[in-house]
C-alpha cells in the first residue's frame, strides 16, 4: 500500500499535534506534516504522543498546503460539511482507494485547524473530499479523533487484498496539467471569466477521482495547448471579421 502521511493545516493545539502523532504510530502511517503550525514542541505535545516521540521528532513543516502535498499522488481533504458541487466520500471509500495504490506512491490525508477546518479554497487543492458521518446533535469531531477514524479505516483496508491501479502522477504534475486545462476552458469561453474556479472545482474532482497517471497529465497538457491555440485563432478570425462558421479550423 502507499505511504500515507497526515497533513495538519494550521493546527492550533499542541496537544492535538501530539495526539495525532500517537495515532500515526497506532496505525502505522508514514508520518506527520504541519502547515504553519502553532508552537507544538511543548511538554503537552510530548505527553500526548506517548511512545510516539519519534513521529514528533521527524515532523515536516511547510509554509503552504500546496507545498505539503506536492509529492503526493492521492490527496484527501476532510470537511465536516457537504460540498456545494462535489459530493464527499466516506472514510471507508477513501481507504479503499488508498489501498489500491502502489507501494512506492505517497498519499496525504489533510485536516484543517480546530476552529475553522479546511476552507473551500484549501479543499480545492485536494483531489477527494471526505466527510466523517456523525450524529446531527454534535457533528463536529475533535481533530485527533477525526484523524483516528481516517487512520483506522486505512489500517483496516491495508490488510485486504485489492487490485493495483496504474501509478499516478504527483499533485505537482497534475496541477500543471489542470492549470493549463483551466486556462484553455477560459480561452474558449467554457468557464465564466468571473470566479471560474467555482465551476472548475467539478473538473478537479473528476480528474482527482480518476487518478491521472503521468502520461495522462502530458496528454491533458497537450490537449489544453491545442484548445488554447484554436481559441486564439478563432478570436483572431473574429477580429478580422471572418465568418463565424469557419471558427478558425479550416
């Protein structure tokens, strides 16, 4: 199975960081990444990370969420609310998808800060949106509890035989292709010039669900460039007063 790292985006409690470190040891995950964290090197963090001090000592710290998940081929962002355009999956579904990845792949499960969670923009840099079901009287989980639920499902799924999927592209490779594709859709007027990302989020989820390979990102990048070129030719033809029927494709 893939190496799975937990990413905490701007965690506010050192005790939660320590508790998550212990969860990582409990479930055999690969490690802990922090984005703009609080001061987590405290006695309380080390106390909560009982017998998991090595996880805290090997924490990687990043300035942005994009940096933290750049080398991952699968990124799941956790949110306690439903998506407006993207339907969230369950932790079990996420774990099943991770379990099908190759041993050399890196996956990231991303959690937001205790007071606000992940914003829609932050969820937009994740490929999959995950929601942990809970009772409506108390839908919010403690950060470490949420990580434990996710990590447990991954731990269980890792012991089940599953067919392997083709090796995926990294988030950085996928970002390059998706960025070009987004600009191409803007070029031909498929996306609205005002707030295009609100509409493009469904494309991000589609390609994230599909799991682009490195070759597929190159194909998508080539397609985006061709679409952009056609769009520019069509604009030039219209500027010269060419017939709309030609569309610059003759």
